[in-house]
């Protein structure tokens, strides 16, 4: 097996933590000697031991008194550069230098750390694979480290003729159950799920994660749910507000109306206005000060257009039904700027797969 084969194994471990490590990172690690994996681990829960520490502990558990002789001369593969600064735990570099590793291989750099430099100064042979799959594991984290703001993904369920909002309430769903379940996974990966007042009032969505496979993990916690409402004209009896979990209303108002006083786990986030709407740039600036790496925007055409006009959407995730809706529904995007999403000038198509009867297309900003 070569380096990329071992790092691929470490990636498969890292993925196991993607619903329980937010707002941290997804990291996997394996320790190899004579082409044999002798230890493995991943970052399991935010604040817990890091992947490389869990891999070292796995070697200890497997080999007990022979632990040091086994780890001596081994190679450790880690999907992300080891941390060099103390955070929720001690710096991983300080632990790694206790052992006689033959080589340390990482899948991607962490711009917030200088672990590679410290390891090289300590005399270790270090290799960075710069593996795109390792980078993709932590797009939000790496994006915030580089640009000082969260990574914003917009999920859009639409028809083949790009319509997303029904003009009557006779129908609610455009896409099938497999696509809707896939959206649940997107929510589970996110720190914040964001929508608008119109969606809350008209569609009555819950905006939470409901897949039992995810909920069964004791380490999983629901994303915070945010709603944009400049004038607080909201249906306070909507499921969005009645369900447990933290809800935040982004508004220009200073206090909740009396009808909302009895609601639990609800707070206001004051936001400046920009014309008739709340200023998305101001919101992102404020939210960037919080431990938030990933925001999932699930909204109607106007809020989506507001974020799009301000160049704040880093990735579009389209779920496209084969059905055409014609005059039954509105176009999915209502911004001032005209954007040709599929012309490859602003976005690259990074994934196109079938999800049930629907097609899933991911566009990522260049």
C-alpha cells in the first residue's frame, strides 16, 4: 500500500466523527509498521482526545507492554496537520515527539497551527500529501481559518425548470424522500441552519435533524436554528419555535413581542438593515466572532438572493426533481444580480449524483 492508500483509510475513520465534532474538525489517524496497521483512531467528539492521540492509545491497548517497541520505527498518517497549540486538549505535537516515529504523513495543512514546523525542528521526517479529500473533510474550518468567516452552503430543492416555491399550499414537497433524508445529513453537519420568516410562516418546517441513525449517537447535538425576520412578523406557534433546541431570531427589533415571551431557548440577534431587508454582510460579520464554521441556508428565493447578491454563498447544493412545475411555482432565486449557476464562470460542479428519483448537484465557488 502507498501513502494515499493509508490516508484514504484515515479519511474513512475521520468521517465517523462528522456529526459529533462541530464546531471542531473531522480527523482520522492510523499508525503503520511494516505495511500493517497497528493502531487507529479518529476525533470522536468536540473537546475529546484528538485522532492521533486515540491512534496511539489504540496501539497501547493492543500491544500493552510491547507498546513502545511496536510504535518505534512506525509511520503515523493523520488527515490534518497535528495541533501545536493548547486548546480543549494539550497540543498533539507535544505528545507525538515522545515517540520514535519513522515518518509522519499528513493529508492537509491546518493554517491555524504550525505543527509541521515543530515536528521538523524536532528531527522528524514529515510529508504533506495535500490530499483534496482531506481538505474536503474540513471545508468550513479551513475556510474560516483563511477568510475569517464561516463557510455558507445553500440547499435548494427545485424542479427541472428551476422552480422552488409553490404558489398554493396544495403541495409541499418537490423532491422525494431520499433527497429529503440527504438534507437531514447536511443539517447534522452544520453549526447553524438558517432560514427566513416567509419559509417559517408558509411552509411550517421544523429545520431540525430527525434521522434516527444520527439521533442515536449520544455525542450528536442539533444545529442552532436561525431565522431572518426584520419586523418579527412570525408565526410563534410554528413547529420551528415549539421544538426543543436553541432558536435565534435575526432582526432589527430590540425585543420579542408578548406572544413570544413564553417560548423556551429563544434569543434575538440584532442586525442592521439594508434597504427593505436585513444586511447579510452585517450578520456574517457578527456570526464570524462565534465558534461557527458551517452555515446551511435553507430559505426562499428572496433571502437566498440577498446572500447571493452579496457573494456570501460558497456552495450551492441543488436537489433537482425530474418534474417541471411551470406556472405552479416561483423561480428558486430572487436576487438583483443575474447569475448563471451552471456556466462554470463563478462555480465548479464538484459532484453530480442520483438521489432516488432526483439529481443532486453541488456547485462550489471558484
